[in-house]
């Protein structure tokens, strides 16, 4: 009897996991390829080649490659340098600095782009106007609305991917290797070049690939800084084609063909990253406890601390303060003086129907998607980690793939799937955004819950069932309580990104389903810079408060675990 229940429970979890990933991921991706290659029910490769050979398509693809290459190079250099500084030197206030270096990862990059547009646009940028007044320049010396500007701003927000990977690798690396080289007379430069960097290279490359993946899929920064100057990458070109045509099938088909390129690129990058991670897992970790060698900076300690602080000030403090100040201006372009400031913009946000709806839409969509995705991801993770079934790698791949794709690609797949094709039409409703969020953030739930499940010994379930418990009872009473911290972490990992999301919802929103990101973007596109900044300020406050509450909650959650370990 118990064996039958075990079989039924296990298979129920398996079937549900497959069903979720097929419905929310596989079908939309497959429909993108079908729509790209088939026109009026007939295979049309010539049509695909025609679109791919179009000069606009070529230019968008070239821009995507240039942006991704530049961002990857800059982010890798910056992330590796600061990771080394934090992990291997005696830099003062390292814990505080490490936390500050992760702040850009939490901030919406499109809001940062909006801030830098205000500061460094060629026409009305405040820093440009200051430089022209002080040095007598006839025209703006810096134009942030360019390929170089897009690369610079994206690098500010994506370098933490490299920073986290490399810092972790440096902290785990066996110090005896470097000590042996030092005893043999090797200098710092030689040790770094021939030992340290080669050993952490898999982590550097893995972080670099993540940056490349994200920069290929970025919509917000290229859209805010590029489209006004005619600079399009593939995600912004997809949006421009569909938006300009009013959502016609022809434009959607063009979008699917462009999306196909990004799906293939994402799959290749994910595979390459997996290979690199496996390669680096056994190269740097020794079988004994250790502390990494700390390099004495001596006279460089204060200068490098100043460099770090200045970098944080430029990338985090300056754009954040700018957004709040611009949101308080009576009219955009006025100098930052008390006489030109007002609270009316912030007060009106909560009076405008559009912005009130946007805030509430973002809150309940992100909360709902986080809860459902957390539960679904838990079951999928259980199949991947604990069940012996064939094809688990495919489930894992399908779970991770959507987050590796541009939001515009996911949005297209969702539109093709849920706009009446299978008898269900969710277009222009909150549900279509809800489904897209589940697909996009499933990777967070799978990663977090898989890590928790891998720490739960199989013997606990076996002992429970040996005492007469059914498989469901073992899951409910043993497994789920043990992985609850991982489930809660997954919830918060999904909630905050979904709260500030733009790239997916910008193609899916209807008249009453705008999100905060879409509302900010729409206000900026309409030339309402002050209102956009004011709403962006409110969004940042919500994000900061959310981060603080989450950190406090997780800290309280860790206290009982720490006592148990003691």
C-alpha cells in the first residue's frame, strides 16, 4: 500500500514538474521557432533569410555584439579587480565595501540609465552644462547617448556578476600554492599572473559569460540611451517593430526571427558556462580548512580605498541622488536650487490613476508570481535533485533558459501561446504578465531550492518511510521543513526582480495593467522626465525598503540555525 502511494506521489510531482515547464517554457519557445520558419502553414526559409539579411537587422545584431563585447570586457576587468581587492588584500572596511559593490545588482539598470541621461545627455545634461560653463566648451564634451555610453552604464550594473564569482573563488583558493611560489622567490606580479589568475580563470570566464548573456538581453539601458539616436540592439529592435506596427502578425514574425538568434546564443552560453563551472570545481579547493593569504597594501591602502569609494559614489550614490532631485524639480532643466524644488511631483504620483495602478499591479503581480514560482520550483528541484529519472538535465535547462533570454523574447513566446491559440486569451490582462513572470524567474526558485535539497540526506526520507510513513508524509514532515529557508530565499529572490521588471512587461501590458517599470518608461518616452524621475524615486524607496525587510527577515531566520550548529 505504502509502495503504491510512494509511486503515485513521486509520479505526481514528476508529471506536475514536466507540465509546468512544458506549458510556461517549452511551448512558448517552440512557437517562436515555428512562427519564425512557417508562414501561412508553409515552411519559408527564404523569408527568414530575407529578414536576417536586412540592413536594419544586421545593424541591430552588430550593435548587440559590440555592446555585449564591450560590457563583458569592462565588467570583467572591474569585477576581477575589486574581487581581488576585497578577497586578498587588507583593504579597510572590507565587509562594508563588499556589500556596497553588490548594490548595483539590486538597482534597476533602466533607472540608472535615466539618471545618467539627465546628467550627460548632449542637449540638457547637467554635468555637460557645468563643464561647458567652467571650461568654455562650445558643445557638450560627453554624449552618454551612444554605444560607448550604453556600454559604460551597463557595465556599472553588471560587474557584480563577475565580482561575486571571482571573490568566492579567491576566498576558497588553497593559499599554499601561492606561499610555495613566494618561498621560491616569485614576486607578486609573477604569482598573480602564473598562479592566481589561471586558478580562478574558470570563475572569471563564468562571470564574464553571465555578463555577456545579460548584456545581449538588455532592453532598458539601450532603449533609454540609444533609440533616440537610432541605436538599436536586437531586444529594442523587436520592441520597435512590434510597437510601430501596432502588434501586427508580420511584426511579430520579424520579432520571432530576431528572437531565435538570442535563444540559440543563450543556449550556447549556458552550455559553455556549465562546462567552465564543472572544470573549475576541483582546481582551487583543498581538503582542509584554510585562510587565504592577505596581501599588505601598505602605502596603497588609502589610495585604493579612495578609488573604491569614488567608484561607489559614481555608480550608486550620484545616479540615485540625481533621480530624487530631478523628481523634485518644478520643470526639467531648471538648476538644482531650493527655489526650483517642490514636493508636488511626489504627492501627485499617488493621485494619478496610472501610477497608483502601476504600483499596485507591480506589488500583487510580483507577490503572486513569487509565491507560485517558489512552489513550482520546489517540486521541479525535487525531481532534479532527489529523483532518478531520465532527462533531468532537460528539466534543468528549461527551468534556467527563460532567465537567460531577453524579456522581449519571453513576452513574444507568451503572446503566441496565450492569445487565443489554444482557446485561452490572456492578452491585455494581468494574467499574461503573471505567466511571463513565472517563466522568467523559475530559475531563481530552482537554483535556491536545489541548493537546499542537496543538503538534505536521502537517509532521512528512507528512515521516515521505514517507520511506515508514506512518501507524501515524508515530504510534508521531513523534507519541506528542512528546505523552508531555501524556499523563503527563493520567494524573495523572485519578488524583488519582478517588482522592478521592465523588459518583459513592456510588450505585455494593457490599458490597466501597467507595472512600475512600464509607467516610468512610458513617462520618459512621453518627455515627462520630472514625473518619470519622481515615480522612479518611489520605486527605489520601495526596493530599498523591500531589501531591508528581507535582510532582517533572513537574519532572524538564520538565528535558530546558527544556535543549532553551535
